């Protein structure tokens, strides 16, 4: 169950420069932590959510020290605890107070290593990937969509992946989780058209994070979490419907989608 962290229990009186609030889900490391730092640099007051209370506390401490103000607040929560999400979102909105929540960024995602050298994943890991990468996003972004629709404004950001563009021989459950997230976000965008709520789908390529540390990524095509975060936040602020990160992945994935099946079966990935 979700438990308040010490940060939650303190009186919050942040002096936000911009008066904007943002929620980052999956903020304890990798892209999520980098997005949190980038948003803080742009003047947002932050609600940061992840499972690890210790990592969140360290991240909030670093962000607040760099900003010279208490602009980041931690909420320990497992996104698979779906029943706890509505009350926690209401608490976050209340805690942000005069810095109204204007952006929700879902970056939570897992990709456990395969159980064997042949690349097999046990069902429990495959299930966890779908529950975390997709269903958790549907829960949190769905709740935020309801909130923002009532207000008539807000930005929802789902961090998907180029891995969801087409099935390959690799981690099928991870690819499926991102493909499902991309499709769900597209559907949500159509549903919310005219409501004042923007839905942004982000599709990163290779990013050097702890999740990808065991993979042999091509150095020239791999970017840092900080670079990914800058591009993600810029796309979110512009309200782009779909943003490839970096942009050169758009023509690459267009080409991949055109390849016939007999070619895909011969690709080593």
C-alpha cells in the first residue's frame, strides 16, 4: 500500500517561480529522474512518484539544493497498486496547492533481464512488464485525463518506445507493452480532442539508463538520459502529438515498419 514519505508529512510552502506543477511517475532513476531535473530547471514544482522512497528522497534533495527552494516532493508508490492511485492523485493536487498540476509524465517502465541465455522471460516478468509499463500508465494518465478535462487544460505525457513499433525476436512482452501504450495514448488523444487537454506520446530510441545497462547499445546512436529529458520536456511543452527522441528515429522506424516479414525473421534483433 502507498505510505506517505517524510517529505509528504512536512508543511509545503514552496515559492514557485512559474506557478506550474508537474507529476513525474517513475521518477527514481533513468529517464524519469532526468525529466524531473529538467522540469525543475524550467521552474516547475514537482510531485515525484516511484517505489523507492530512498532514491526519491535523494533525488528531491539534489533538485531542491540546486533550485535553492523546496520544489520537489516525494511520494512512495508502486504503480501496480491501482486502487491507491485515485486518493494519491487527490493528495498530490492538494499538496501542490497554488502550483496547480499542469503536466503528468508517465516514465515508469521495467525490462527485467531474460532468465536464460536464449532470451526467455518467465511469465511473472512478462506480466510485471505489462502491469507496470502499460496498465500503470492507463491508470495514472486516465485519472489525470479526467482531472484535466474538468479543468479544460493540461498535458499528459506517456513515454513509450520505438520498441513498440513492430514485433521483433527480442523481448516480446516489453515490445507488446510499449505497442499497447502507444495505441492507448493515440486513442486517448482522439477522445480528448477539443477538451483543451494535450496528449503527447514520446518514443525514445537508445538511452543509456540502468534498465539498458546490460544491453550492447550502439554508442553513436545512444543518448544520455539528460538529453532525452530535454527533448521530452520540450515536446511536452509544445504539445506535440508524437515525438521521437531523437528525431532521426522517425524515418528509421518508418523504414522498419515497411519491411516484409521474411526480412524481419532474418534480423538479429
